[in-house]
């Protein structure tokens, strides 16, 4: 793993799996295995060259604490530092902190309530001001400031008595033991107190449009609607950066995004990457390196369990048996994604590989429905006790591949006497109350269930999290299983990775059995970059391909 | 005239108020909303979404939200974008120049080409040229713009490699030549429809003028055909052309929308589409008002010009 | 519109001179020929082809044109493109026609009323027209499509609601100029009712511009449907329309260009036909309206 200084251009899926294996073995126990962040690379001393990253959405939020979307992360990871970073193996590494706290090294107390973090003393903000524990305290307090439009507050709201012990040491107490918080901190970037602290209204501060961080790149300029440019921070405390300019270019159309990669206008394809139907062609492009990179995103046929059609497990099992996953993955998606049985990403330490495998079997599906009493009625549509086996399926409009999947499934389901109607919605409508308040019958949705690499999925699967029933999370399938609830509560309090693994294995078993959603596949990004860029390492535990632009360099 | 203007001004203000009320209502009644984009975030909770709604003032009754917005607008405050917190006017200003560059170039192209084709078509009526120009204009008006843009990219970028696939300039270059290189394809695609409209218009206008008595008189006097064309025909057609341009003013906002999307041009059309996609209410409202003002202005210009040219039409 | 035509005396405006002029117009004839061909093909074609427009066959996907009986090839789900194109034509042409009828009806009603009544009624109506025009149509379309569930009927209504204003303006201008003509004054003096004057005396004389506008409105409606469906907000799969056939075809531009070229060509052909016809009608009916 430490030999990763070689070209990453030959990085393949097998390598990824091997690395996952190693990462899994190391687990969360060996946070300091790498010593330094994975940034040791041979490259010219002075940063030179420029990398243009093409993005399908426009980064617009540059204050990393404010509410933002995935695409903004690339900028945050480059301009700012967090206390910790998470590496591709899911191992949490120190970033602004000097070590990762745990119960063994005393950073976290035995009961999980007292945290104590030691910080680096050699870090400066881009304006030259030294970084200190005061900045960390300011950041953590700003997040829960009721007037501040902050992003996620879960976890942060448990913090009490944040105390600056010295400029390089900070401690706090947690209201309750919450193991996922360490992962949350890998996505909590530290902002400067000496600038934002003076702002009366941090929501409209000039800082938000010209951020000052401690990261490897400094803010340069932005042409809204087009691109933004960062320049190398030559005083960066870590290794790198090796490129002088990092540009994020906004290209809203996915075909144009690919075309510009092909024509060489952009050096690296960022979110949402190359579309699967271009994968075959992209692989053959000269002077380009195109690889499949596992993402944490999990695609499923997601059901609303409160609909009478879906209440019965037999119906869900029959639907699942009627999904020709092989044809979808191999045919419609050109073999790009990996079929899966669970929401947990394969590369995760907590991935349960012993779940029963799905089998496409129309006869079995028919038999299940027959036995459960769903018999063909008017128009050949099955019905039971007056409930017709007919439902609507929705997804974001303008996604041709998902629309193909819908029509393919529609035809298969029809053969079984199941009627599926298609009604797609624009993203801005789809993921509002329609999704959050469970107003759908069924949707095809791809999303990540994890924050960082932490396996806690209470937000998605705990019965307390059902928005439509006044819950506070996004368990929009309205899945409720007391055993899962208990396991999730226990998992969030447990710090020992092995113990947690047993808990989340069981959660995955139960969810696989109950089928609140029909698992389709785990996404792989078709990542493309120009030959000659070295140091690029994909990381499925972050939401961005640009999580370590600090290590990128051009081969001379 | 001044009474007319005053009357029109009053009507325009009423129009703006109605447009803003309906726009605001429609926008807010659309399911989803500005927080929908966080619906898939694994770490955002229902509580976070409710907190943000309160912070953005979205949990207040609709009419209070509207009055608040309108009151601020009267004081010159257009509000701040939900997405990046910038002032709405700043956001619009940033994108306006890109659109003006694209629209300006393509309009100039269209007027130049359209005028020439139109006049030539009229003076060589029923010639092969006229025939081709007529058929060409008809087809140009019938081709879906997005399709034409795609085919253009396919041929001139993918197959021939003559022009870039999109963007306004090469990052790091940005010279005038570089801008022009990037302008060629999108402005050609965009001007296609306009050439068709202008050439058809010029042809009719020229035919009209040529049949007028004063042209016949001029001809009889032995004035050269070129002079007649330049002085009488073009001169006569000029004011109605301004009227036509006035009617097209509002298309600054959306006229280039498709082209901007296909060619990744950072202009107003794309800003509008993006803002709508993110339910960035303050920016969308700003753009709606902007658009309504353009319509009012455009109509006013057209009406005044037409009334000036054709005294038979009373300003009412 | 049919209702209105029924009231008019055909001999008054559809006189032989106009017909002769129209027939002399080669482009208009070509337009009529093309659109008749298209309509016939869309009605009869699907019966002649050995495929179902909805049948998915993943083994046959991306067959190029002229593979076996797939004359136009197949789409990404292995459905026959020719039969889909013709079925889509039914939908797109039906939506285009109905939207035209509806928008012409609205536009004519508003235009005649505003033009004849004038005064504050006219001003209010025409400011409403301005109001509708001042919303970028993409705003109205997106807002409506997001709020209402898109079905072919809904799409028709959405298109009609966003495109009646041109007709209203044309009709208003025409009626305003007819209002003070002798025959109208005569009718007024005889004591005919306002509705009678508006719809039986004035309207028939304004039919020329309305017919021209209507033929062009079909063209615009077809384009608009294509655009809405192209963006994914229009006709929902699996029902094909020319627009939603293009939706998604762009990403196969390099590998399967026929997916984009064939529906695009069909749209262009249909729209061109209606524009040709409109142009012919304009010449034949001697309508001066230069910037539609």
C-alpha cells in the first residue's frame, strides 16, 4: 500500500479490490499506518502545470460549513483541511490533527463521551495567520449557530464544553456516545476565526465568495456559470501541491462533458463522470486513462412500504425475482456497475458478502404471487382483497439509462400481471416532499447511505427516521423493524470496529430479507483522465474525485 | 404622445405587479423547492431541512413572503441567491455579458446575411437564388435548434475538428482570437433562425418599397438601382426593423437557452435553467422581472416605431 | 376553429382566386404532399411493419438501419425504430394539431374581443397577452409540467396555454382595423348584437390571418412538444413521441447517429411542411404578416 507512488494510471479494479482487502484488515485500528497522508510522490519541487476538472454541476458554495451539494466538495477538499481525512481504504488519517483519537490512545474516553484532539503547530492560513485550536472551536460552534445556514448538524449538536486547552489542543464532551462522529469530522472543514468571527452575518460574508483556508490550494478567481480557478499554496504544511493551477470547469451536458474530455479540453472527468454508454469507446481513446472506480452510491428499486400493494413481503420477493439484473447491468449499463445485495459498499470493512444471491426467475415470481393469493383480475392485472397490483414508478427525468431500466422492468412485470406506470419528475420536484414525505409508490434511486466510511445508517433505516410519520431522518421507504432499530442504536454507541462489524452484518441480513427496497447495483464511476497525470487516487469514501488534488502532478 | 406614454407606463407597472404575483405563486406552488437538492444527502435530517426552511424564510405564509420580497425590491434590494449568497443583480450581471456577446454576434451576422439575402431575393424575384433562399429559410425555421446544434458539434467538432465543442474561451488563453474561435459554431447555429426571419422580412419590405410610387419616380428620373435600394428601400425598412428588434428583446433571456446549453455558454439562458432547477427563488424572480421589463420595453419600442412609421395606426 | 368556419360563408373568402394562387404555390403543394404522406404513413405504417412499437428485445439493440426488417434500425432497448417513429408521429402530430386548435380558439376569442371592444377591456386583454409573453415559455412549461402529471392531453394543454398569444395579437390588430369599416357600422346601425357583429360579421373577414397563423401554430406546437419531451418533461415513456425519441439519443450521436438523425429529420419534415403550407396560404389569402 505504501508503494502506491507508482503510476496510478494502471490502477485497476483488481488493485482496488486488493487495496480494499488490505484496508479491511487494517480496519480502524491502525490509523497511523501510513504515518503521513498518502501524498508522498516524486515530482518537481516547484508546482507547475494546470489540471482542468470537468464537472456536470456548478460548484457555488465555498464556505464548507454552509449547506452544499456533492460537487462543492472538490473545492473544499482543496482549499481547506479537516481534522482528519479518510483514505481510499476507509482508514481515518490525521490532517490538521496530529493523531486520530481512539479509546486505546486516550483521545476518546472509555465511555466514548470525552474527546481530546492534538493539533499540528505548523499550519498557517492562506493570509499568513497561524492556525490554532481557537479556529477549531469557532468552527464547531458556528455549525450549531441557529442563525447560520449550516449543512449537517447531526453529531455536532451533541457537543458540549468545547475547551481550548492550548493552541494545539482542544477537548469536548459528547451528550451521548456517538461513534460515527469521527467520520463526520473528516467532512468538517475548519474555517478561520480571525476572518469569519468578525462577520455580523456569516451567511453573506465576502469570505463565502473568496474563501481563505489552510489547504494545498488558494482561491484565485471564479467566472460564474463557467469555471473557477485555484492556485498552489506553496507554503502548504504537507507534501505538495505539485500542480500550479487547479481548475473546476462546469459543463452541464454529460455528452458535451465527455466530448470535451475526448477533445482534450478538460484533463479529468469529475462528477458525474463518463456515462456508461461511452465506457467502451472511452477505453480506446489514445492518451487517456479510463478506469472503473467504485463509488459508495447504491442503486435500488425503492418501495413505499405503506402502499397496500407493497405491504406483503411476498409481493416484494416476487418483484425482486422478476428483475433481470444481469440484463440491466450487463446490457443497459454496459457492465459498468456491480450487482449487489446490500446498501453497504463493497469496499467497506462492514460489507457483508454472505447475503443470499438474487436470482432472476419469472416462474418463481409467478408462483410466489399465486401462493400469496394475488390472482389475475380485470385486464390480466393481479389483485388481492380489492388491491390491484398496479403502481407508479418515478425517477429523475432526463436520465436516459434509468428510463431504459424502467421500460425494461415495465415489460417484465407486465408478463407477471403486474402493472407499472412511469411518471418521472424533474430533480427539483422529485427529491422534495415527494421523496421526503413518501408520496411515491416506487422510485429508482441511487444514493449513498454512508457518511465517510461509517456504517451508521440510522438516518435511512431506523423507524425513528420516517419523515412521513414525523420522524427526523430520511427513511422514506417507511421501513420499520424493531430488531434493526435496536441494532442501529447499539451500533452508533459502539466504538470497537469488530463489534460494530457483527452488528451491521446482521442489519444487512435483515434488510436483505425484508426487502424495503430491491437492491440493484453499486455504482462505479467511469473515471477518465489524461495520461501524464500521476498521483490520482480514487476514493469511494469521499464524495469527490478531487479529494487529494494535492498529490496530483504532471509527468514531465 | 406623452399621454400615451403615461398611460402605457401605468399599464406596464400594473403588468409588472401581476407578472410578479403570478410568477411568485407558481414558483412557490411548484412541488419540491430549494431544499429538494439535499433530499439524497445521507447526513441531512428532516430537522436540518426544517431549520434551513426557517432560515430562508420559506416557512412563512406565501403572501407575507411576497410582500417582503416586493417591499425589498421597491427599495432596490433584489435579494440574494439561495445557492451562493450573491446579490441577485450581481448574478444577473455576470451572465448578461456572455449572452450579449453571443446574441450580439449572431444578431449582427443575421442582420448582415438576412439583409443581403432578402434584398437580393426581392430584386431577383423567382430566380434560383430567391427560390433557394425561400426554401432554405423555411427549413431553417423548421429545424429544432438543439438538434441542429448537436449535428453541428458532430460534424465540425467530432468529425472535422475545426472548432471547439463548446465553452466561451480556452481557460488560460482568452485572447480575442480565442473568443472568436469559440463563437463561430454557437453564433452560426443561433443565427440560423434569425437569418431566416430577417431575410424573409427584408424580402417583403423590399418588394413593398419597390412597388411604391416614389421608387417608380426615382427610376424614371434615372437614379441608379443601387442608390434606390440604399436610400429608399433600406431607409424605409429600417424603422420597422427596429420594431422587429424591439419585439425580440425579451429573447435575450431565453432565446439562446438551448444554444447555451448545448455549447456550455455561461449566459442568461443557462442561469435561468439552473436557477429553476435548484428552485433558487430570488434569482428566478429577478429573471422574471427582468424578462417582463424587456417585454414592456420591446413592445413600447415597437408600438412607438410603428406609430411613427404608419400614421394610420393610432396609439391607444 | 371548425366551429368558426361553419359560421362563415365559404364563397366570401375561399374564392377561386385564392385557391388558384395557392395551387400555383409549389412549396405549399410540396408541403401538403409531404404532410399527407407522413400522416398516411403514421396511420397505416404500423400495421404494415412486423414489429410492436413497445416490444423490448435487448438482443437486438442498436441494430443499424436496414438490418433485416428493421428498416430504420433499432433503439437502445432493441425496439424497431421505424414503427416507433410512426407511432410517435401519431402522438406528435395529434398533439400538434390539438394544441393548434386550442391555442387558435383561445387566441381568436381574446383577439376578437379585445379588438372589437377596445377601451379598458381591450387594454386589459392585451396586457394579459403581454403578461403571458413576458414569462419565458420554458418557465411556464417547466412549472406546469412539474405541477401537472404529463399525459398527452396535459402536454397539449400546456403547449396551447403557452402559445395562443401570437394569434391573439394578430387577430386583435386585424379586428381593430376592421372595426370602423362600413359594413360593421352598418351592422351596428341595424342593431345586431355585439356577439353577432364580432363573430359573424368581423371574424369571417379576419379568417385569412387566422388560418395562416394556425398553420404556423401547428409547426410551432410540434417543435415545442419535441423540445419539452427532449428535456424529459413531456410525453412519458414507453409511449413514443418524436421529442422523447430524441431525448437520450444525443449521447449515442457518435456510436448510433441514426437514433438522433431519424426523429430529427421527421420533425424537420413535418414542421417544414406546415411552414410551406402556411407560406402558401399567406400568399393565397393575401395576408400581410411578415414576422411570424
